[in-house]
C-alpha cells in the first residue's frame, strides 16, 4: 500500500541526502546507480524547488491539468498517500487549507500503512490498511457526510522483484479499493488508481467499466518510461443500484 521498491525507501529522507563522493562510495552498485539516476531526474529537482515531498506530485499535476479532476470544494480520499506529495497537490487544488477565501473549501483525507508527517489542510490516517474493515469504517467516519467526490490511489504493495506476482498483488489491491469505493464514492464521482501492467489488467478494467461510465488508461510524462506503472482514470461513478442493474444487462 506504500512505496514498493526497496531502494526508494530512502526517499523519505531525501532532503538529508547529499551527492558527495563519500556518500556515493558508501553505497552498493545498485544503490549507486539508483542515486545517480535520482539526482539527475528533473522532476526530483522541480519537486525540491516547489517543496513537494517527492517527484510523484508531478504525475498527479500532469493528469489533473489534462483531465480536470480536482477543483475547490471537492472531498478527496488519497490512498497510499505516503510521503504525502499527492495530498499536497490535492490540498492546493481543492482549497482544503482555505488559502483562497473566495473559493469553496475542500477536504483531503490521506491513508497509508506508513507513518505520515502532518500536512496543513489534510487529515491523515497513518498505519492503516484500507483492506481492513475497521479502517474502512474509520475512513467513512472521517469523510464529511461519509462520502468522497474523488478517490486517488498511488498505493502499491511491497515488491518482491517477481514482476508478474507483484502485478497480481497490485491488481488485488485495486479491486479492494473498488469495494471501498462502493461504500463512500458519490454518484458521478471519479477514481484514479495506479497499477502495474500485466496479464490481469483487463480484469481490473472490466470491473471499473461495471462501476463507471468511462475508463481511460494514462501514462503521465513524470512516470518513468521503463516502469510498468500505469494509471486507470475512471469517471462518472454509477450509484450502487445502477451498478447492480448494469451487471444484469
């Protein structure tokens, strides 16, 4: 449900890392290559300049700029929120901190298995598993009137390095997220979820099309080309009764 790869766990302390020769020499070959790529990454530099917690902020910014998902007053559930970059973007765009007094004030709830550092304008639920019924109940309690207008998911399981196995684990997580959506997403709502492409991708897409009127596959520029990471954008959520009717047809 959190950042999957072993090497990028150092992202949580990235502000403390310096590209000195001594620092790089202390790393293994794989870590050294990852650090070199990381520090050459223009999105890492831009994230630091704009005070985003990590480069993934630009994935959501690019998707939102193109598809207009977020606007002032919306209620957002952000799953797999650590370290909080997507929550930062959501807070800005839905005016959750009330920065613009002329616009409606939105709400952002972030959930993750990991510890979450506070963010103005967001409510965080750390050390929480969205597949757990107790967590799902708490999410519904924390959301205004128990409903969200949009669900964002950048979550992923801990990767094993076995691509197909990891793909199946993330598909299972996304299906669990859809089960949660049926209880908290408003009719007409939106869901954006990350998945790792593989042989079961079509099953997730089919399930999304049962619940939503439109499903698009996205690969934002900030998502590395060599990565299997892709996103489904599902829009116009049907009510539970309409979903059941759609299954019968």
